[in-house]
């Protein structure tokens, strides 16, 4: 049986909830070890976006390496996702 627990509150409050997996990570009771040896990034194995101009982008070109985790962030409301109807 899978149980789901929904919480709201500050990070400090969630840290104190023993059954919260998020709280366990925030408090340091659980952690993910950093690998001793990391993958090397290949400069030749990439996906390149050229001349992006959608939303608030101004003709940018960017390369994302393959085989590693990539994360694109931005402030709330900066239209990181564009869902066309």
C-alpha cells in the first residue's frame, strides 16, 4: 500500500516532520552521497539550441551536454515552459 502525505509550511517546519521524506533530506537525516568519481563531460556530445527567440529569450545559442543531468532554472513567471494550444 502506498501512502501519500501532503504538507505545507516553511522548510524549518517540514524538517521536523519525521515521516516526510522531503523533511528527512532537508534536515540531513537522509542524504545522497556525492560520487567519488564523476562523469567527464564531452564537449562533442551536445544538443545545441541556436538563435532562441521565444518568450523572453533574445537570440541566444546554448549547448547542453549529453549523458549528464542538465537543469534550466529561472524566476517564477519567467515562462520556462511554453505550452502551445
